[in-house]
C-alpha cells in the first residue's frame, strides 16, 4: 500500500509560523514573513501556547524572582 502526504501550501505556512514563534522568533518578523497587516492577527492565528512554552515562561520568571531576592540580600 502506498501512502501519499497531502500537504497544502497553507499547511506548510501554518507549520512555519507555529514553529517559528515557538522557537523564539519575534512576532513582528513572523508577521512580516507571512505578509500579515497586524502582529495581533499573527498571534491570534498561530500563537499556540504549548506546555513547554508555559514551563519555559515559569522558569524565566523563577530566575527573575531569584535574581531580585539575591540582589537584596
């Protein structure tokens, strides 16, 4: 049996946008690359929040708070 991968252009565009944002590309760059008028649209459509992104954000905040505490004492 032969299976064919049927990827539409939009599927590739969507994958690019999601992975670029998750990899840390700034939203303005992704917006420009996709030709969107507003960064808000880019984030609304492609800014999926993953568990890894939540954990990374929490780790950054934890490091920030620990930095404040260590500089005071």
